């Protein structure tokens, strides 16, 4: 039986082997390992790519959020508001900086924070709002920013799943006071290990973030900020990322195409979240919404297709974070979402295998399929 993996980094690594070895050679020959020419160049190239003046490389996407929150809360203290269906990264980061977290429900169709859902929770105690451009779909950042401004709050965009995406001509990461991303290997722009970055327009904030990522230093061994950490993007990852960045739009296009093929293959009652959003989606995850995700998962498993759930437990139901929030829409996704294989190196045959299995799905036939699913 053909099998289709959820992810297969090895395919991209093989494809790019010569390119990546050349990057490694360049770093070895330069003698720079931390904050050298590759890192400086990459920061500039990513800032240009997104369309903001400043980019600050950091160790990973969670640190990017934590350092952004630290910098934002310094100028705008208060509670951090975010969604509870986006994997918990902002909740982790907020706790890293000792901030209180409040949860905002999301839109039932797009699964994103909207001005309407934010308006139910935002108040004058809100310091920062973090909007996650989830699954690769782009939220309405300009409208969210306008609402934040009314309440004196700062907007941060988490672009870890949406780098290169735009909505109504507005590039993800250009509206928030700060925007973060992750280069975890399976993100749309992945490194060969961990990495992250913060994007911003404000020069003072960018300098503050550069201090925060390296012991709080203003200059070598001179501490300017009391809450510095060590969170650096290393030279080698920057060199790899520079080789990959020029392909990002092409890869995003391929992801979008896969999403649309899946959506077209869905039988009635199933849909791919955000597939009909045209350009406002970069296909980080192909998330299927269906009445019973466990049944569908067993059916696809029986056809050799690996799936996952992003994310199985909403933040406000995670035992250490339970806070009594009631988020009816977010909670309604539990047991109803399933992520399908979606990455640029999927072959057309892989995609067809998934599409055929989707089209063949009949909830009533599942009793026949399930016993032989083998997992
Ligand atoms: C992956 C991810 C992060 C965290 O990035 P790491 O590099 O794994 O720390 C944060 N936010 C979102 C939306 C993500 O998808």
C-alpha cells in the first residue's frame, strides 16, 4: 500500500543537499559561528521580504513571543489576550515573562480571532493582544489593531504558520507593533534545527529586542535591560535560511494548491478550513473539519495516510492553565478537526492518494474499515 507521511523533511533535505552543503562551507570558511555576516544578511533579507525595517533573529518562535511580550509589556503593561486553539505557544511565552493570560474565542468558519470575538474580552486592563495567523490563514490584523488602539493595547502578530502570506494586500507581520515567527524545521520557512525571529518597524523596540536576546546588553558586557536572556539564531541556521528564503513564495503556492485539491475532494459535510480564502492562506496546515475526526482518522489510516490534530487540547483546558474560561466555538472544535499531510514535497501521486481516500469516505462504511486499520 502507498503511504503518505504527515511530514517528510528528508525529501527537502535531499532536494537541497548541494545548496545546504555550500552554505555550510561558506560558514566554515568565514570562521563566524554566532552573529556573523550570514546572520546580519538574513535579518536584512527577511525584513525586506516581509516589508518592515527591522528583523531580530532569536533562538526559536517561543522566545520570539516571550521577548516580544517583554518589550511590549514594558510600554503597555497589563493582561495578555490570545486565542486558546493555537497550540499554547503564546500561553507558554506569557508565563515565561510572568504575564497574566486571558482567552478570546474565535470565528467558527476561519478558526481565527476576529474584532467581534476580541471585543467581548478586551478592556482597559489589556496590555497586549497576540493574534495567531493560524494554519496559514491570515487574520484581519488592521481591524484588530484598530481595536487595540482604542484600548491602549499593543498588537503582536504570530506569523509562525503564515510567513509570506497576505490578506487584502496587507502582508502578515506588517500591521502589529511586533510580529514573530519560528523556523522550526516543518514551518513554511524552516531551519535545520531551531530558530526564530521578531519583525518590527520601531527602531527603539528593535534595539530593545537586540538587548533582550543577549543578556540585556546594550553593548558588550554592559547590561541595559534587567530581563535579558540568551536566545540567538546561530550563523549556520541563518546561512541555511538564506538559501531557503527565495523559494518561500513558490513553496507557499504549492501548499495552497494542495489545500484546494483536498477541499475539492471532500465529500459533503467535510471541508478544509480556509481553503476558499484565496491568497490569504499559505497552507501551513491542511486542517479538515468534520463531524467525527476519530472515524475519519481511522479511515485515512487504513488508506496509509498519516494525520494529526492541531491542536487536541485548548489552552484553557490544559490542566496547569485551567482558568474557568468558557469558549464555545473553540471547544466545539474538539474531536472535529484533523490535519492532513501538507508540505511542498508531497508528490501529485501523494495528493491524489489523499484525495481518493477523502472522496471514498462514507461515515456509514466505517464499521467495515476500522477493524483493519491496524493502529
Ligand atoms: C511553532 C509555533 C510557535 C513556536 O515556535 P518554536 O520555534 O517551536 O518555539 C509559535 N507560534 C506558532 C503559531 C507556531 O506554529
